[in-house]
C-alpha cells in the first residue's frame, strides 16, 4: 500500500476480498503502521491528551482478528495465535515508531520479523496467552 493510505474501511475491504489471507493480513498491518508513521505527531498529541479513539481502533482490531482467523484456516500462520495476540503485536510495531525517524520506513524490517514469526514453519509452542487487561481509561497503546 502506498505510504499514508491508512486503514480506511476501503483498505480493510480490499484485504477481506484478497485471495491470499496472509497477504491480506500483512497489507492491513502495513497500512496501519504506515498511517501511524505519517501521522506520528498527531497520534502523539492524541495519546498525550488521552484521546486515542477506541471507537476507531475497535473495528480495526475486529477486522484484524477476522483476517488472522482466515490466515490460520488457510494454514498460512500458526494455529496457536489467539485474537488478543494481534493488538499486542500491533502495539509492538507502533512502539517502534518512537525509536526511528518517523519519515523512514525502518519499521518495515520489524514487520517482516513479526510476519516471519507468525509462520507455522518450525514454530515452537507458545506459552499460554493472558487476556488483554481492560481499563476504564481510554486505551493507552504506545502509538
């Protein structure tokens, strides 16, 4: 996806129609991180003001869960992932943006590493997942 295309519903809809579920999942993650990199200062201001919008993130994570399940069913990613893993992996990728020039695409290296880690080839069993901690405060993902 082109830099700055974001994770608008059309980007998610395109991914949902893609024949390769792993490519679809990767394209949605790529679009989200690309958008976050382009809007780094805006997201930082929103985060500092406690205004990260759960209404916008919730549908995105629901789409991500659907794409993950499809990739699992196709045998393209490891079967032992749970829906709570994906927001945590996204948080990991978002947190990388603070460690590099926001105009660089350096985060793509770590997206590749994470996608490789999702592969079922030579996967070792994962420890048991723990539930996402729910908070009455606005989500405070490090984006």
